[in-house]
């Protein structure tokens, strides 16, 4: 019986169907649990889904590389999904034009700090150059972060873990700090979530409203562009 199940698993892993099914099932289950829990900012649906998927892979003995090869078909959708965020940007274009100067002034230091503090802490703790390269693009949306990580010589799975943790932490702390500081402006909240929390922060921003979602899309997009230019150059200058 066990041999038969192992054979069936092996056959299924030769196609992307099993990986796609497990991914979608984990996400749908995570989304349902997220709603049941009352939409907590500290535990978004994507985090629940990731934990469910990790537990499933561990229990079934499916190798991560085999799963990633099958799930690669879903990764192809990340690019078009990111490009589609141009729609809310276009809809909020008049408001974005009003704040173009503050956006341009705050984005470079914010994007640089997002990369530098994680790399600096990891370096102080004795991390290898490979780990440093994997953590540097942790605040950038996944399609761009994958390209940056490969260019710097990092590890994609480690980078993806950093992306998940960063998105969750940014979403939780932005919510807490905004309440503490009394910030209610959707434009500010959205932009901060996009710069620091990439896609996870952008999803959270759309829960505040369309304006917050548009500014989160703007922050996420500009952070990705700036990081794609800044990080490889900084890496060469530092000599890592």
C-alpha cells in the first residue's frame, strides 16, 4: 500500500499538478482561517498558508526542490500580477501628482535603510556573503527580488523566507505605530506599507481603502526599481 502511494506521489511530482494543488489548497485554507481569526494583522493569510504548506511537505516527505520545480508555473504569474497594480495607480494619479516631491525625497533613504539594517545585523552576527545577499532584497516584491538575489549570489529559498517575515512584521508594526502616532492618512499608511512590506503590505493597504492600496503599489514599485539599481552597485562597491 505504502509502495503504491509512494509510486503515485512520484508520478504526480513529475508534473506540476501536485505542487499547484498543494499551493492553492494551502492558500484557500489559510484565507479561510484568516477570516475565522478576525483578520489579525500579525498573522496574514499568506503566513498561515506558508506554515500549512511547510507542514504538508514535511509530513508527506516531498522534497522542497521537487515542489519548487512544480510550483514554478505559479511563479510565472507573479510578473503579470505585479504589472496589474498599475491600474489603481492610474486611478489615483491626481493624488500621486500632489505628493511627488515627498515621495521622491523619502523613497531612497527608506529603500536603502530597508536593505542596510538587515545586512548590517546579519554581518554583525557573522553571516556568510551568501546569506547577506539573500537578505538584502527582503523588502522588494518577489519577481524583482529573485533577480536581485541571483545577481548578488544569494539563495532564492532563503530570500523568500526573508520576504515572508518582512511582510508580516511590516504589516503588524505599521498598524501598531500608526495607531500610536495617530496617523490616519491613507496615502501615508499605504506608501509605508508598500515600501516596507512589498506585496503583503500592499494587500493590507487595500484593506484600508483604494487610496492606501494605490500608494502601497507606488511604494512597492518604486522600491523595486530603486533596489534593482542600488543593490548591485552597492554590492560591487563594498566588494562582497
